[in-house]
C-alpha cells in the first residue's frame, strides 16, 4: 500500500510502469529539468532570505528601542500621577 501511495505522489500510475517507457522517460526528464532550475535558483533565493532576515532584525531593533522609550514614558507618567 505504501509503495502505491509513493507512486501516486510521483505521478506514476499503478500498473502502467512498462506500457510506455518513452512517456516515463520524458516525464522524468521534465522533472529533472524542474529540479535543476530549483537547484540553480536556490543560492539566489537563500541570499534574498538572508537579506530579508537582516532587514527584519534591523526593524526589530528599532521597534524594541521605541517600545522601551514608550514604556519609560508610561512609567514616568504613572509616577507623576501617583505622586
């Protein structure tokens, strides 16, 4: 049953393995081409994600500093109200 599920996930129809080997070869060549494109795009995609991480870390640092200033302002206001 598991082998059948694996075949279905890969787009292979059960019971048709030897009927049309040329079609299977063509399908596998297409899959290879897609995987090669993904592999070639991988470093570029990784670089984009790394740049985005740096950008988000910078934004987080700014927002954290702003949050700290606002928290201090609220503490000072509370102290003035209490006093």
